[in-house]
C-alpha cells in the first residue's frame, strides 16, 4: 500500500462530468489499496473569471480581499469532488488550505509555503477517508489571513503535501500526456519523455516550457518528492521527474536502464522582449547603473550582451532581454535616468523569440553547441544573442524564425519521434 498524492488542474475538473471522471480515477486508486490525498485546482477558468470580476469592482483590488476571493474557486471544486466520491460509496473529506495546515508567509498573491502541518489530513487518512485539499492557498499565522500561492500554485500545494506526508509519488494530472522533448504544438514530432531530471525540468520550465510550475519542481527537488506528470484523459503513463539520486520507478521494475540522451529537450519562448541601451560611455560602473535601474523597475533580466565599443566614440551598446510584460516599466525607468547614465538612446524590440536546448549530458559531451549552430546556419537563421549555462544553450532569434528553428534543431539533436505527437490541444493545466 502506497500513499499517493494526486493533483488535478482546472481543465481536469472543468464541469460536473469531468469532476465525476476525476472522482472515478481517485476511487480506482483507492480500490487498488492506496491512501489518496488530492490537491485540486479551481474549475476551468474560474480563477480568471474571479480576477475579471475583481477588476470590475475595483481598479486595484485590495490584496487581502483578492486572496479571499480567489481562494473560493478551489473551495468549490474540492467540495464537489468530495460529494462525487461520496456518491460512489467512498468516504472523502475536503479541507481548505488553512485546515490542511498550509502555512505561508504573508505575501498576498504570491505567498511562499513556510511550513505544512497536516494533522487533520493524517487523522482523516487514519480513519480511512480520501483527503481532498484546496490547491493554491494557505494561511499566515501572524496576520491570520488567507493567502494564495500565485497562479498555477496548486502544483506547489500537491508537492508540499507529498513532502509533508512522505508520499511515495506526487501525480500531477493535466490535459497533456506528460513532458515532451518540446511543445508539440510547435514541433509535431516532439516525443513524450519517459523521465527527466529535475534540474533539466527546471531549465526547460525557466525557458518557456509550461507543463509544470517552476516553484513546484524546485520544492520537489529540495524535498526529494517524485513527480509523475500525466494526463487525466488517458490511462497511459506520463513522465517521471527525478530528483538527485532518485531511481526511475519503471527501471526498478526490471526494464533495462536506458542510455541517457545528451539533450533532454528544446524549449521555445515567445514571451521575451529585447531592450538595447545604445551609446553607453564605456567606463567602469555603467552596467551597474543600468541594471540597478532595471532591477528597481521590477523587470526580470534574462540575457545580456555588451558589444565591443567603437574606438572612435568610446561608447558601447548593451542589450538585454526581459519578459514582454516588464519591458514598458524598464524602458520608462531607464528613460528617466538617461542624462544621469549618459547613454544616447533606447531601442525596444518585442519581435524576438528565444530557443533553448537543455541537457545534463552537456556537462560531459563536447560539441553539443556546434550542432545547434550548424543546424541554424543550414537553415539560414540569424542568431542575435547567445547565452549558456552548464546544461543549457539559448539563442535569441527573430520571432518569425523561432518555430522553424526549433523544428530544425529538434531534428538535429535526434529528438524527432517516428510519428507526430497526438496533441489534445491541451494547456497543461
Ligand atoms: N486556480 C489557480 C490558477 O488558475 C491555481 C491553479 O490552477 O493551480 O492559477
Ligand atoms: Mg486554474
């Protein structure tokens, strides 16, 4: 008998029919003899609808009240799910985040879990009940207020429950089949991965892959939680996300250990914009000034490139990328300090795309980046910026080149499947 934590995303509980289907899946797991704890998201687009409502009554909703409002979405789905399970003849009990002991800091809208005290969940499990917990929400001890963990936070709820209860596995159910070598909507030949290391998953997620939330993967990595990302809409197995030293459960069952591929996946990101600060005096301290201004604007800088300065002018250009949504604030902040910093002008370019190749095998294999550059060169695709980490190479391209570039590169690394992936047009939520 195992203890299994399951998380169902909004698309899995979008209506009464879906809730009944999920209830059946939970009951089947229980029938197989396991203890089950479920973290559930709000039904369908409920959270977005509640946000819209809030914005209709107030231009800037009070953060405390917004968390009160948004946390109600998950209370609806948890209660309905428990009812559906009851009607199938099984005992189920739903709990809000605070009842479940999800203790967070007091940061409304983006609270971090600081402790999990699942006393009531253990009692319910001991009494043989299936436990349902509202995802995405917690409670702060100092303010005694309800908090939410940020969009997509139910993944983190599930992983935190799995860690606190010592679960054998945390199954994250959504409307996609698992983790793919790339986004199947961009690259039809993308293949579902059997498993991936959590460090590769983190790099993919940080560079545009949307299946799992970064914070949930980080939490799992820190606490040694095994994640199994799989689909609510099929019975096929998904992808295991393995932390350090974890064994692939499928290999433990006796299958031959597979040779690890050098590259795990190719991520695409259409969400970045490039800002160029042109004609910056090439003297010490200017980069510090610029990035201090950008940081204060709240923009999250990703890639940075500084050109060699022209000898005749003693000036240089510094380009960097930020999420599109952060660009306006960064530009405004820089413009306000133009004379102070002494640069000549600012250029904003939001027609870029970022392509990233991720693989732990890069540490031990040479020539991995050469394959990328050759593939792009053969495709006649121009590279505008390059950055690398230990297990990742990223390039910035024209956004119109990104999809084609991703297909070429995916193929060059031998990642193409034999047939096209079946895409259920899922969102991964
Ligand atoms: N309902 C919340 C959201 O839509 C949390 C979640 O789905 O994980 O962001
Ligand atoms: Mg949702």
